[in-house]
């Protein structure tokens, strides 16, 4: 009786492992579809974007998500409001 129960438990574990493997393959295949996948929760862009360097700390930032300041006709991008404020103090 104990041997039968262990066989059933082992069979269930094998079936579950195969099921998880097949789900992973299915998810992996969807990455190679015609339309690029993009995680809407994380906000990761589907394609590469040109990044800009923060002039204060040197961090590279995505312009769409960066803090910006207009200096004349030029837009300068910063990683944070603290870097923007530091830049304004140095140039004032």
C-alpha cells in the first residue's frame, strides 16, 4: 500500500514537472513572435532607446523618464531633481 502511494506521488511530481517545462517553452516561443514583447508593468521599452548622460553625476538616463531643464534652446536631462538643482546652483 505504501509503495502504491509513493508511486502516485512520484507520478504526480513528474507530470507537474513536464507541465511546467511545457509552459516555459510556450512563454519562450512567444518572445520570437512578429510583435516585440514589452512588459507593461516594468515599463521596459520594446526597442533600444538613445540614453543621455546626466552632467552632474554621470548617470545615463532615458530622456522620456528623466528630469529635464531647458537651458537656452538646449534641453538637459538629469537622473533626479537633486542633480538638476545642483546643476542650476553651479550655473547660476
